[in-house]
C-alpha cells in the first residue's frame, strides 16, 4: 500500500499510539491546535444584541413625549439606554474571556464559567449533527456560531455552542469534527478539506467521488422560480395576520393612553356610518389583515430560503439557507431517524412538497439552528421528483412509498371524523359567540364609539367563525380521504391527510416502541389509535385504524429473531 495513502496513514498513527500512548491519534491542523476562544469581534456582535432593547426604550419614550414632553424623562431614558449598552459590553467581554474550546483525543472540550467553572467533553462519536448559524451582525463581521447536537435533549442548552468563530475556522472545525467522528467509530476516514464551489448535479445520477478529495456526490439549489413559489405557498398567512392585528390593537391602545389619538373622537366620526358601511369596513379590515399577513409571510419565506443549498457527501448532508441570518446544518446520514414529505393545501393543489429529515432529538427550540423540528432537505420540490431526490441525498428512504401497500381507514373512521368535525364546528361558534358577548358586556352601553364598534365586531366574528368552520370541514374530508398506513419488510409508511398532508417514512430499526389505544367510543366502533416513536422529536400517530390492521402492524413492529427477518 502506498505510504502516502490517507487510510494507511491512519493505520500508522494507530500503531504509533499503541507504542507511545502520549502520541495523539489525530493529526491536527495548526490553526485548530491548542486552546481557542471566540474572535474579539464577537464582543461587538454580542454587544449589538442589546440594541433591540435599547431601540424599544427609545421608541416608547418618543411615543410618551407626544403626549407630554418632559426633559427630565429624556435624561432618564438616555441614562437607562447607556446602562443597557454598558451591561451588554460587560457581558460580552466576560463571555469572550470565559468560554474556550480545545480538541483532544477523547473529544472536544468546552469550558465556560466565571465563578463556577464548567467543563464539558463531547466525544466525537456522539456528535449527531453540527449546526452553524450567523445573525446579521455576525455575518457583517464574518463570524459564525457552531452548535454541536449530541441528542442529549434540552439540558445541553448553550453549553454545546461555540459562538463568535471566524468563518474559515468554523468550517475547518466542522470538517475536523466529522473526520474525527468517522475515525472514532472505526471508519478510518482522514481529515477533510473544504471543497470549492460546485455546480448542481442532475437528479438521475450522482457519481460516487472519493471522500479523500471531499467532492460532493450531489448539490441541490433553488432556482429563482422555486424560491418565489416556496415563499408564496407557505401556510402562515392567518397566523401572521392575527399577529399583525394584535400588534395593531396594542399600538392603538398605547397611542390612546399617551393622548396621541382620541378613540372617542374617532367613534363619534364613525357614528354617522350606516350598518352596510360598517360591514364593508369589517370586510375591508379582514382583507387588509390577510393581505398584510400574506406579504409578511412571503417576505419571511424569501429571507429564510434565500441561498438554499443541500450538499450530499459520502456520510453526511450539509444544508445551508438564509439571506440575513445564515444557518447551516450538517447531519450524519446514519443519524436520520425518519423522513417526512409535507404538503400544505396550496402545495397539494400544485403538486409540490417539502422534504424534511429528523435526527436524534437535540437541544430543541424554535430557533433556526435547531434540528428539533427537522432539517429541511428541500423546501419546494415536485412530488414526482421526490424519489430521485431521496435517491441522491438519503438513498435508504428512496422508492419506499411506491413499494408499500398503503391501507385506507375503515368506514367507521369516516363517521367518527364527521362527528368530530361537527363538534369542533359547534365549539368554534360557541367560542366566537362568547367572545362577542364579552365584548358587548364590556363596551359602554351608550356612546358613538360603542354603537359603531358593536356591528363591526359582529361582522368580523361571523367572518372568522365562517372561515374556521370551512377549514374544519375541508380538513376533515381530506383527512379521511388521504390518510393511509402500510409497511414494507423493513420500513413503516404513514400518510396523515388534511389541510396539511404529511407522509412519513421510518425504518423499523429506528422505531423505539409502539402503542395501541382505544377509548370507549373507538372500542364501540371497532377502531384504535396506533402511536410509534423514534429517537427523534415527535410521535407518528394514525387515528381510527381498524383493529385488524392495527394488530397486524403491531405484529410487524415486534422484535424478531435474525433468522426470521
């Protein structure tokens, strides 16, 4: 064997370590050797994080000054803002001084703490994913925050994060950690080098390229059209609209309390409106809120998915995205617990889907750098291309759905779904009626403002109740029509229908347990609910399965001897 071959060099290092235990098993690049702390520029980015609170204080002061200008309050607000700046700088300096990291043979060592010193050692083989993120301030300064996901749940918190790293050093450390992980589990993979910029490789074929040169097997990026459509079809319009309405109400209340506007005068002016004008005003308000929610959702989608790239290497995936805040997930393929193909209602009509991979449960949370809610492998792909895409990025999950005999829910499930939909629809109108009754009770009995607001709220409540009722009925029909479940010899496939349709593919070897439950109503109808769980966050549940199908699935899920597999 060639003495310059990387694999041979690994064998030589292992032998040398046996002869001389003090000798390191790994060859460490000079820039990664020794004890490291964050870049001094991280002090600037950390201190800048307090500017949001300072801006809120200044904005509140400006609003208050509209009502009653007071030079004394200006001095107090300025002193408070300066105090916040000082605290941010002090905290940033202390964090920079006390947080260090070092590569050792056993794992990466993370130290933190000013008074109480803490040391965390993360074995290389326990690193499931490596997430990288950069806020706008960090991107301007060329910094990256690196988060090691070991699947140790929420107690890890920020302890496994290395903040304020220079971009080049962060990428080098990520590659070194995956190299040492591969060596630690016996793969004998040499340290890796960052590959230059790649062009997209077609779906049909992804050539196998030597790991030693760190050439990617496949690269997927979003075209401009796909980026725009991905942002347009996000099902977050109602949530964004509701948030904007709440923010508008709070803003109006703040302006009224500070005598910037007078709601009584506005009500007297609106008292001259006819009932039809009030109804038109309510419709216009709802339409404007929905349009504003759509615009915000679209903008968030564009910013979130801009620059998306999914790169497949031999044993891992690297997913990057984000225009302002840049995030990067690096996931080891063997750590993927299951894959889901997700379609909102609009995407169902268009024939597109989002593909996510779920890894062993990590720190959790809703932040962009977390893998608790899955890692998006592709945010917008034609359903006809999903199998070819999975064949390149996660081959173990390709072709499974087509090879599965998916079974529909029994007729009893349709009856139960109709009953549930009816009950939730009635409950929706009860809640809407209760809210309108409370509003009527707390509004004054007389006055132009109250006389105008009552019919406005009535029309708005009817619109909201009607929209939610339509959604409930449509969701119930789609849930029964599209829900399926089945299995191959080694994989479980669960399709949950509804306004959002989710197809989940999970290998049986990754299913930790399964349970069957039936309430009295289900027992009477002869159905049950099957729940399965992997090491990743979230359960896979199919409600109202027939007892025959449920028992057959449980029998398939039970552990078997190797000879009977």
